[in-house]
């Protein structure tokens, strides 16, 4: 597990699997600590718990979309508020068994289904910490993004591909929907982009993607 500090209050936890990396992100806010995605199970979450063990603030967990590599650690955070898009909760519930059967070799520690317990459809804002959650369909229909307005860091889930060679992700929606999400990103104030699997990127990645569509 690689742990990197991002600006003043972000921490990126990267777990390397053969051929691909997986990012889980922590924002240390004033009122809450925020964990964006929960990885492959309890062992994805343990280093984050250790990192903030002396911090008594409540934790807000955010699932960027329903895919297995972003939600399998939810059960380790069942005492927390877990936020997602409304569709994400529905899709975790309906596709859980299929995801386990197809990908069980990637389970990392204990994996237990635990559904988001706070859902939204368009936007959710944590004003004290200047954290904005908003619906950004593209990679999946339920995808959301997280903007740390204070730090100008945008977390895009898997709306950016896994590497610079594959910068456009698999898209499970209409192409125009994905393009509209990229255009929404382009209008936002941020300079650092964190995705689910890629390296740390700059805002220029959005323009690069749009130029390739």
C-alpha cells in the first residue's frame, strides 16, 4: 500500500494488483473525515483507519459507483454514513452476487455487502467542509464525482481511464452522456484530478479526453 499526501488535507492510498492499481482517497475535513470508495475489502480500509485512529471526527463514506472494486470494503465501515447515488445502492444490491462470483479472487480481507444508507440524485453538499458530491454519469449511469472546493481537487471515480495509454474508460452509457460529464468537469475550478485507478493527474486530462471523443 502506497500512501501519498495530496495538498493539505487529502491522502491517497494506492493498492497495487498485478497489472492495475486501485485508489482510495481520504479527505481530513473540519467536521468530518471523508473516505472516497472502499476498495476490495477490510484490508483496503485498515490502513485508513490506522491513519486517522487518533482523530475522533465522524467518517462519511462515499461510493463513486457500484463496481465491486469500489464497494467491497463498505462492510468495514458499517457504523458510518455511506453516501452514493440512488442508482448505486440499487445496483450494488442487484449485482452483488454476480460481482462476487466473477471477481472473488480479488477479495482483500473480509468482504460483506453493506449498502449505502444515504442516497441522492443530483447533488449533495457538505458546507462545513466545502465538499460537493454530484451526479456525473459516464463510466456507469450511477457514477458520481467529489469536488474538494477548498483544495481544488476533483475525484472522478472511473470516469478517467486506468492509464495514460487508456485515458478513456469503458463507458456503460450513451457517448453523449459521457461527453456532457467531461464538459461539466471542464467548467469547474480544480487543478488536481484523482481517479479510481490512474496516477495523479492535472485538469488538462479533461481537455485531452474531449479532444479524443
